[in-house]
C-alpha cells in the first residue's frame, strides 16, 4: 500500500495510506478534490487538486467517486433575485396559518 503525504492546516505534514484518502471528481468540469481525516487531530481535510495529482492518487489505489452539478444550475432564471426583504416576507407568511393555507390552496389548485 502506497504512502501518501498531505498537509493538515493545524498539524502540518501527515503520512497516510491509500485507504485513508478519497477522491471526488466532477463529471461536468473534471474538477477534483481529495479528502482525508487527519491522523493527529481527526479533522476532515478537503483540498482541491490538479488533474495530475488526482491521476497520481487514483493510480496509487485511492478510491474515487464522481458527481454531477445540480441540474438547477442550467435552469433559466427569470425575475429579480430574492433579497432580505423577500425572506422576511416569506418568514411572516410561514408564521401566518391562514395565509399559508391560502397559498397552499392556490398552489394545489
């Protein structure tokens, strides 16, 4: 099993095995990260990595998973973005049982 050197922001350089590290790769843009639990402080460390680093980790035997960006990122956005006042209004509506029932009735038809 290969030894992998990485760094924890609190503890500095640490030595890990391939079983201690995991890699995640985005299918949409090929961006990769690796993560590990620091053997000293037990903090989970997640770091961005260049494709070359990801390739080396995977070639060494590190298990990888892939993920995809949410489809909502590609949806057409219409109207103004919500602001703080919109959130306050929404909060008030959720606190008003009658207004909530009316809104749900309009939504469900």
